[in-house]
């Protein structure tokens, strides 16, 4: 899914014009980017969380010449997927321990 696909999906689901959905999507992404730029995390329950990780500089190699090259320290965004999203992507399988009816399900399995 591309950003324009997301805009179209939101416009259709919320029954709003595409221009308004585009403003909404851009506003969300801008707010998330600004938060990460300040070094803050972004948590979307049930979806995942974004954070900024610091990476130290290191000595690398130029693959073409083999010469040693110093790689500067950097900060990069990192995404950690939520358990709920992971379960949905894996085909709807839900962690049995997280299911609200886990005890009832266990009782059904032992009765069979």
C-alpha cells in the first residue's frame, strides 16, 4: 500500500473528500516525524511503536577499493511491531495466552 492508496482508503471509509484525507494523513505523518526528530517515541497501540536508536561510528570498508572508511555515528528510526498486528499478519492466529477466553478454551479442549 502506498501513501496515495492509504489516502483513498481513508477517504472511502470516512466518506470524506480525498483532499481532506490527504491533509489528515500528512498531518499524522508530520507529527510522527517531528516527534522522532525530537528524540521522542511514537506508540500506536495494537500497531507498534517507533523510536530513535543511536548507532556509534565504526570503521568500515569501501567495497570497491577495500580502503578503510570511517562511518559517522548516526540516529535512525526503529519500528517494533505490536503483538496484535503480528498475529493479524500471521493469518489471524492469536497468542492463546492473550485471548480473553483462554480459560474457557482450555476447559473445552480438556473435555474433548
